[in-house]
C-alpha cells in the first residue's frame, strides 16, 4: 500500500541535542512538507520541498533544517537552536506543488525535549 | 494569502447532518478550498476540496458561495467516529513561486458528535 511514513511515533531527547525525524513516502510525490502542531493550535509550516535537491523555508524555519536528496525522503532535523522543540511534527506530500489533488499526511512524531 | 475563520467548536447529534461553516473572505481566484479533519494525535485526513462549484464525495459535501467568500462542509449523517477537529484550508493552486501548493491551517472547528 502506498503511503507516507513517519518514524518514530514518540521521541525523547535531552535539551541541547540535535534530533532527526524521518519522513518517507512511496507515492511518487514531488512535493513534501513539514508542519509543527502545538496543543490546541493549527499546523504551522516549517519547511517544504517542491522537487529533489530543493527546499524553501516556511513560516517557522528557525532552529530547523531539512534535506531532500531523494524523492522519497524528507528528513527534518530539530537543532539545539530551536528554543521550544517539544511539539507534534507532521510530514505531508502531494503529487506536485500546484496539483489539485489532496495532500497526504503521515501519522506524526511527538517530540519531547527534557 | 487567504486565511480562514471557523467557529472553535460545534456539536451534533448522531445521525443528523453536521454543517461546518468557514469564512475565507480574502480568497483569491487561484486558491482552492480544502477540508481536512484530525482525530486526536493522528495526521490530518483529507475530506474534500473545491474551487467554485459544489462538490460531493462519499464522505461529505462542500458548498461554496457564489462569491467564494465562504463555504460549508456538510456531513450528511454524522456518526460518533466523525468527532474530530475540522480544518478549512486554502491552497494555492497555480504558479505563485515559493507559495505554490502551501496549505494554510487555522485552529479548526472541534466537532463533537453525541449519541
């Protein structure tokens, strides 16, 4: 079955450590996105990629980094520069940036920094 | 960029129609209206989308006003499993450079379906 997979589902890290969240899709989608969700809030865009080897900052990119070396993969690194990293992180993909069809979301990674 | 306004919460009796409103008064001509829902601690699930015509699928109906400034998502026979946060989103659907394809989420509407 095609889909988008995020791992791990739960992640605990000590303050000051970098951590990388995985996002893999086998839908042959060109566009991929990373969102952050805080309790009781909507989703805020961190980074997005329209094509391999290219990505753009979203609304809250500070303290995060991404790479897009393969079409299937769009990992997100939460760096020690991110002031408040504890949150629910969601990855999404769509056929193409301007495609009219829907975007698919993964099941999310809940990151807790202690 | 268009933003959306939704009531923070609504409730509905099981078996009745749930009508969820959304205001998007600043929507531009190339922006689509999408609806997603999110059950607690899961990824958002696509429901339906449209540009200016009304749309219907197996999950719901989408009614968009003629001026496109607002829309309504209709779940015709709500069940307990429809309890979720519903997001009305606008999405750029044509080439506008770096904003292409972005989904703009608000806080959504918490729909509670009661027995």
